[in-house]
């Protein structure tokens, strides 16, 4: 019995060893080059860029060398813009709703290097992308689509998986006042029906215009409207705590009824002492406008009043501002 047990044990160990060796031969020895730009359910990788009107803001896009062995050579990675992938993804996601399409970021807003160096002994590198976003219109959903080029003459292999060799960077410029506001205290009512239940939106998004100005869509207009570009309400924040609302479309018949103001409060998190909560509140919002496109040849007038609150959570242990904010 003892002899049979020893034979059985030897055979088991042999099988295990053989299995391990087979598994090891299937390891990825090839050093594939990839972007570190994981996509979300929206098909893109969201990145946040501090808006600076007359300055360059640099975003560092990571590149990685994957594989079972350490990179042992100097690699020159070739990178280019990939419009085709963006076109295909737009149709797959949105079909004929072209107003929802991601729009390729115009070349005047960025500069990318054509080559990125990865040194021998290192498995990562950073690709600097310089952004100059002055006058960008955030009605459009801007994306910078990048790809790692592959060619037999290159001393590397681009990752064969599409979403590793591609980086679809959804651009979000931000200033101190942009972001998603709580809209539960802002009421929209139709003129003549002030006693009816008001329209309230849980969230209202404010988009960058310049360093001190954002825009949001008037009243109950949101990102779903194909003609949303007609209903931008600009909001400028002044150092004295006042807020100026205005519109650049005369057909809106936009009118401000009260002078608005804002305050900023900060407090540290009770559970996570390194986390700073910053609350920006816009008070005394009171304006009216005309929705002149919802019903052909009919102007629907609305009054909007109340307040908005923006909360930002900042990790004070992280020096890079775009990384410190919990988006």
C-alpha cells in the first residue's frame, strides 16, 4: 500500500509540474505597448484639464510595456491621431443622433509628440500632451483619439487589443466654478402658471468658458436637446462675490430680474481628515427666457429662480490638482 501511495504521489507531482510548465510556456513574453486609458461605459476615457486662457496646460498620458519579462531595450513608440476609430464608435453608440457624436478635438487646441521614448529597464513612460483651450465651445463633446502605430520596422509590437492600443481622451477643461451643481433648489415655471408645480432638475452641469466664466443651459433645457446651443446662460464670477448672468442669443429674450451673488465654504471631512469639501453656492438666481424652438412659431416663456450648489472634494495629499479632485 505504501509503495502504491508513493507511486501515486510521484505521478501527481509529475502531472502538476507538467501543468505548471505548460502554463508557463503560454505566458506573454512579448512586450506589448499600450496606453493606460481605460474606457468607461460611455466609450471614452475622461481627463480633466485646468483651463488657462493664455497658458499651456500639460497632461501626462501614461504608456506601459506589458509582458512577463522586463523591457530590456530602448523603445521609440510612434503615436498618431486616429479619426477612423472615433467615427466608428460614434455610429455604434449614437447611430443617427449626430448631435450626440463625440467631436474630434481640433488641432489648434493641442500638441502631441510624434514619438515617445521608453528606456531599457523601464516598463512605463509619460507622453506629454500640451493643451491650449482658449475659446473652446463645450456645447460639443470633444475627444482626442490617439493610437499606437505598428509597423514591422519598429522595435516593438502594439497591443493587439483595440482598447489598449487606443486612447479616446474625452476632454473636460475646468476652472474654479465648473462642474455638476445640485439643482434641487432651482425652480423653473412657465409664465402664467406660477402656481403649478415647478420643474426641478437634480443636477445642472456648468461648462468652462474662461477662467472666471461658465455656461449652463437655461431652465429645463439640457444636453438631450438638439438645439441646446441656442440656450446658453453665461455666468461670470467676480472677486467681490457678485455674479453676472447674460446670454448672447437675442432670440432667447433673456432677462435678469435680480443681482445674484456667491459664497464659498470649506470644511475637512470628519472621517477622512485629508479630504477637503469645498462648497460654492450661487444665491438669488432670478431670470427669465423664451423657449422659441420647442414648438414651431410659438414662444414659451419661463421664469427661473432659486440657488445652485457645487461641491468639490479635494484630496489634500495629492499635489496635482486634476488628480486631487474627486470627479
